[in-house]
């Protein structure tokens, strides 16, 4: 396949970026999207030019490192997968493909297609855990959990923290990401005692970091590579309201 | 000159760890605040260790090359985690888990370490459940277990096909809590480039900030490496693209012995290589072998036609198929251990019977299972894997057999550690896949997660106190001591040297060539000639690399080519040590198959008389042969027998 690529190039956080055109030829439809970019970079290196920087690591759809906005969609035209699982057979010979980084105020660009998603870590640090130490915990089978609840918690917990939900949202909202973690714990008995503080702290941190609000377009669910349901957002909103209605202050 | 002392506690096997804890030295809480611990890596072992030690009161600095600790490659583990809970009431026990692990490792692991691993396995499950990890449950609300290769009991806990992800996110959440309290200082997007020793003890590390390119010095009273394995020396593997052996390799060059580097696990069920541009291999869960039947054509002419695309697998009649595992191993059939299944596939393909356009693939066929169980049952069991296969290969496995081929998956070898998990450098520790201690010559499924978390949550927090209790009077280091300045200079010199080569070939092209040498000569089947070839070819390639590599960009900026160059430079040395170790070990054991050491039927032949030892290599200088030290393995609790799967 021969393709035209329009790629966002930006030397560093301060530099001004622009879209640059590249041609790639002789691409196998069986190669992955990143293998296609590897070949482009190999050519650029041979010409002595700066290769395109993009984030990637496991290349099997689970680490959440990769993050490309391809033809206007996070992780490209296929659904239920990450960019590293996208294969070139999803494109046609002669296609022009635009490749941009995640666009959100809370995800500043580091270089080219790489952004800083440290805000997600800060949200988890605000309360995405059960406050226990290593050791001194009850036997694993001391708490029975209904299979349904465990399965729902697992659905929510499968979030890979890639940020596609933020990238696709017109408000750059992180609601689906935060809700996935809040809902995981809301379905489980572990950590119930701190549920009210958890949701308030995580939501407050999300707001402080400059993520936008939710206006219910459901684009996040559509583009989530793990197909995490927006019903988790409803679950989080109930948790949040109930924390507020109880008038529970965050005392810690 | 290194002296190996495993420091195994006295007493009966079952009492050693308890005795150790009873008599270990402690550090009181007010002194813990005065002690800095550096932990490199945020996978299961690193994150668990960082969280646990911060909770205890130490000041922790935690480093990773990824943009977030949550992305460490532990996240990709699919199957599950073993523990001796015996919840299914099927006769499991700590001893049995210990026994299976030592036997599965083909009797090349240290008994005392493995026993401790089995002993703490149950606490891991308790800890993970308390963290809110959504393990699979039965309708009664209690935890579900499944069976896994190499065991006759069901002792594997799992969270769908994403157990590694869930366990890592649990450790990450505990770590995040400590980051919030300020007890852990987190440094992401940092590559560890060297170790700093003061008066012979590990006191810090030199890292490169991957975003700015700045070289940073970080100091501590002890340094813990939880940096994973070195499977990427083969270029193509199931490891993440960034997984590398550099921290362990730098430790080796600073005096830490490297143990059993040739012990590599090759996983039989991976998606085959499809072209020269391939960057990575994808693992398909081993559970597929429970119902899939593995075969190649019986006649070479059929294989050739299939390779040319003139024939399809369904065109080959039952009589003309060779179910070679069932033929060779009637007792275990398609369920032989990973190493045996991998070698058998290679044997058929080397003999010209392979399929796919490269001839380097075998069929994994579900038609019999679909006939016996119905499509819906097969779909319920393996639906997600079939879907993953179809996304990558664009073939429907319900209709046409899957194609699989073995791939590099895990490295059992690593830094030599004693019972305390300390390397031969005082104050330098190695955890998880980065050390060598628990899996011998072959790792069983669902045991990597167990070891990572055991080391991080329940071993190092105890054993490091034994060392740090002596260090409470040592004042904090500043990172400006002359030793730090000296190593920083060496790191910068090396980097400048790399940048100034300005050659003509890319880093990746060298990495691919190294991978090819390793796969051909230090891969599934090894012999004297091949290993000697590797020992000639690798130094030549290394010389060419240092003469002709081209690295674009600059040092003081985000520069992935420079990152890769440093890692590949280290792989070009590590690969040679692997070949040397494989040549020295003239026996077949676990994942290491020496063609000279096999039975008449072509099965692996272990040699306990001459090789029941850990080969620990000591660095002696760049152009000097490393020195071999032997830690003899004494088996007190288990009797050595030859594995037999016929």
C-alpha cells in the first residue's frame, strides 16, 4: 500500500507545531499501524531527519501507553482496540491519514505525538485506593462478594488509563476515567468506609487539573478501547451526590 | 573476587523463614525516617516494594521509564497467580506448590527461596483481595480457581484474562497512596544508566530524564532493582518494546554476579512472525492447549503447497495430518510443558513440515473441540482469544486452524541474589524477573506474578532491614560526593561517544541482527558450533555498532533513538554472556536444550552430577573473559528425578 501521512510535528512543549506531509510506500496490509510508523522512522533516520516521536510500549493493547488521534478518532477507525492493535488492512491504498496527539489542556504536549498524562496519576493519588497497608488483612475468602458485583467491578477496573475518553470529549472531560475507578470500589465491600471521601477527593482533583465537565455525548464510551460503559458515570454521580447530601466533610 | 554465600537460614525447610523473621534485625520507626531507599521499576515487584517500605516509614524514591507506574510490563500477564490456599479442597499445600515449582524448574532453583515463595503465596491473595482487586468469583461469592500447566491441582487465581493488569493496578494504587503522603517520591520517564558505589556499597543511581535529556544523580542507603527481564535481547519477544536489561547489566559491570543468563523461556503459543517489519510478538494464552490439537502435514509436499498458498489446511485429510505431540507424548499429549511443546514445534518446522508462508508455524486446531463441545462452549472458553487472533491475523479460527509458533517470553536468569535478595554488591538488591532465584531453568505458568508480589510485599520489607539496621548512623548522601561525580562523568562520556559515531545504520537494524544471531544460535536448540558462532558474531556486530550506528537528534532533548542505542549497546554484551553460559552448561535442563545432551528419543537429558549448580558470572573488564562461580544446589527436601511426559 502507498499512503500519505499528515503528522503533527512539534519539537518540544514550548515550540510551535505544525502538520507535516510524508509519503510511505510498499506497506503490507498485515503490518500494524506502529510498524508502518516504524518504517517511516527508519526512512527518516536514513535521511538524517528527526524521526516522529510517539508513545507505545506493550504493543498488545493493555499498557495504555499509546495514544494517537487518527483521522479524527482516538485509536483510529476500528473500535474496541488501542492504536497498537490497529492493522493497516483497515486502510486503502492511496489513503491520506492524519495523525495527531491527544488534544486536551490537561494533557500538554511533550514532543510530536507524545503528551503528558500525569494528571491521571494525580487523580488516583487523590483517592483511587483502599487505605490499607501491606499485611494484617483478613483471609481472602472472609468476604463473600456476589458474582454480579465482582463482574461489574471487573468491567470498570479494566480501564487502561490511555486517555482516549478525554481526547474524544469536546469538553476534555475525564469523567469516564474517574468514574471507572470510583465505580470499581462502589461495587465492592472493600474500602466502603472511605467511599464518600474517595469520590469527593478524586472529583475535586479532576476539576483542579483542568479537565472539563460531562455533557452526556457518550463519545467516551464509543471510543474507549476497553468499551467501559457510561453507566459508571451515573454510578459515580450517585456516589458523589450521596456524599454531598450526607454532608460528610472530608476530614483527613 | 566474588564469594557466593546464599545465607540460607538454618533449620528444617518449613521453619527457615519463620526462624529468619524471629531473629532478623529491625530498624525502629524513628530511624526508618532517616533512611533513603531507591527502587528502580514500578512493576509488581517494584511498586509492591515501594508501597510497603514507604508504609513502614522508609523514605522511598521510585523510578520508571514509562510515563506512569501503571504501565510496567507486569500489566500484560494474562493467565493468573498461583497460591497454596487449597480453597478447592483438592489436596494442595505449601509443600506441593514448592515441589511443583522446583520440579517445573527442572531442579535448578534454590530450595529455600522457593519454599519461602510458596509460604507467602497465600498472604498475597489476602492482600490483593483487601485492595479491591476484582478476582473471578463463584456464585456463592467466594474466589474461583483454575488449573494451569505443570500442576495437578487448581491453585490459580485470576481476573478474567487480565490478572497481571489487575494485580499491577492494585500495587499501583498502594504506591499512589504513598506518593500522596509524600513518603514515595516518584520519578517517571527516567532511564537508569548506572549504579554508584561508595566504599563498595550501592549508594545511588544515575538516571536520564527522558523528557529533557538531563542526567540526574540520586542517592540512597540502599538500591533495589526491580527492572524485569532481558528477553528483548532477541529483538522479537512478547516483552514490551521498552523492556530492557540495562539496569541489571550495569549492576553486573559494577560487581553484581549474573546468574544463569542462558535460562530463557520460550512460549509455545504465540502468533507467528509475518514479515521483516515485525516489531513484536503476541502471546496467546496457554489455556488454548486444553482443547486445541496441534498438528502439521504428514507429507512434506503438502507443507510446501501450503507454504506457497496452493493448498489449505482443510484440504488435508485426517490420515495425512501429524499430531506430533500426541504421537511423541501419548501421556500428556498437547499438554506437555512449555519447553517441550516449543522444541517439538521447532523440530517439525526445521524438518520442513511447517506451515504458513514462512514455513515457521504449526496448526492449533479446534475443529475436534467444536465437534465435541459445540461452538458456543468453545466460544465461552476462548472467545476473547479467538477475537484477538482474528484482529491480528485476519483469519477466523472457528473455521480454519490457528497458526502458532514459539516466541521468547521470560528470562529465568538474572542477577544472582542470596536469601535476602541481595546481590553480590552490598546494599544492592534484585527482585522479580530481574533476579534468578525461584524458577530454575523453567518457570511454570502463573508463577511470575506470584514471585513479583512475594518479593515486593513480603520478602524485601523484612530482609532489607537486616542490612539497613547497620546503616542508621550513616548520614544522608547528597549525590555530590566524588563517586557520584565520577560515575556521572562516565555516563555522559558514553552518551557523547554514542552520539559522535554518526554512522550510517539505525539502532533497530543492529538490534534485529543481534536478535537473529541469538534466535538462531542461543534459541530453542543449542549446540557447541552454534554457540561458538554466536561468540564470534556478537563481538563483531558490537564492534560494527560502535563504529557505524546512526543516532539522530541530540542528548538534551526527548530522544527515543538515544534511549534505544544505550539499551542495544548493553544487549550486545549481555547476548555474548548468554552464549558463554549456554556453552558452559553442557546439559539439557528446562528451557535450555543442548543438542549434545539428549536421549535416543530426542528428549532433554539433565546431568545432575556435573551441573546441579547456579552459574554466577563475574565481570572482569570489557575485553576480559568473565569468571564463573558456582553455587552448588543442595536438595534436602526434594529428590531429583528426570522429568518424563511420555
